[in-house]
C-alpha cells in the first residue's frame, strides 16, 4: 500500500465520525506521526510504499479513532501556545480558549514575581506561563499524582522549572503546602453533571471526569475555594484569573465580589464569557 492509498483509507474511515474538514486535519496529523513526513513531502512521495510496521501502527491508530478516542490521546500529543504537550487519559486535552486565559495573565503580569496554578492537569497553563514569563516563579497544584507526572514530563520537555505540589485544593488542610503569590490562575472543574447529556461521546468516554465535573447543586465549588484561599494567600495588589462556564459568568463574578474582590468577566474568541479576573 502506498502513502497516498493509506491516507485515503484513513480518510474514508474518519468520514464516519467527522465532517470533511476535521477528518482531513486528523488524517494529516496521524499520517505525519506515522510516516515522519510533512504534508508536502507526503504529496511528493505519495507513491512510496508504506513499511509493514508503519501500516500496522496506522491500523492501530485507526481502530482507536473509530472507537471515538480523541486523536490527541491516540498520538499522545496536543498543541498549546505553540508547544507540543504529552497527554494521556489522566489529563484533559488542552483547549484553544485556555490559551486566551494564559495570554490575559501574561498581558496583566507586570512586575509579578510568583504565580500559583490550581489544577495542573497536563501542565499546559503553568508551563506556558513559565515559558512566556521566565523571570516568574511558577507553582502548580493538583490532587492527581498521575496528572502531576504528566505535567512534570511536559515541563522537562521544555527545559523549564515549575514547582509541582500534590494537594486536594478543596481540602483546606492542604493549603499550608501552597505558597502566597501575586497571581492565582486556574481552569478548574466547572461542568455540572447534568451537562453530560449534551456532551460528545469522545469527551465522556476518555477525558478524566475528576477534571471536568462538579455537583449540580454546587457548580461554583472550586471558585468559592479559590476566593477563600485568595483572601488568605493572595499578596497585596494580586489578581485571580480563571476559566469559567459560559452560562455561569455572572454568578462567578458575583461570588468573587461577595468575598470582597473587584471582578470582571471577559469573552473568548467565540464571543462567550469564559474568563474571570478578580482582585482587591
């Protein structure tokens, strides 16, 4: 089978699950991983035969994709802020809108000396912040030991230092492990459990529910904890930046205001209120 034939076969399979554009993007990404060739090189060598071991790898990837496994988990790679991140099913796949949260923090950082990220996951937020603000000391905490291992791997791949801390942030007895800082940033769990009914099967089946969902009756539980922690540990003049549920922007803003903060919500590139900033 030639390179061209293999790509066409993959595309045909992906059309069962994705629209034409997304299928083409996934096929290009997978073929680049399997062959080691960029798109232009695959076009120039489209009649080249596929090695048996590469065909076997492609067949395995195709089976996983047809089982609704996200391509990022299949390839163990997701791109964020222009950098490749290792991902597996212990961490959420980084989203483009979260890049906007990072850029907001960078734009407002000023003379910031320290940042604490709450909810490490893949490490995409703290690693990107350290890369963009190398003079800043960056800390990050997560309840999940496997997630922290993934994040440490990503920090090492970028040759930067982030101070990772294992802590259940909803358990106040763990707060003494965490530093006082100039900026707190977080993309915490914020999706009420009842929203599962409208979510894609690849998200529900593969992404870690611990990092996604919160109780229906208390969807702002993490923001409440962040606000209370900040009352104690945010340094004078400091700020909180967090990603939020698009339907809970006003409630999240009100929560921070009720704790004595001045808060504002911000729209993402799709025009949805997906970020909040709070400060004294």
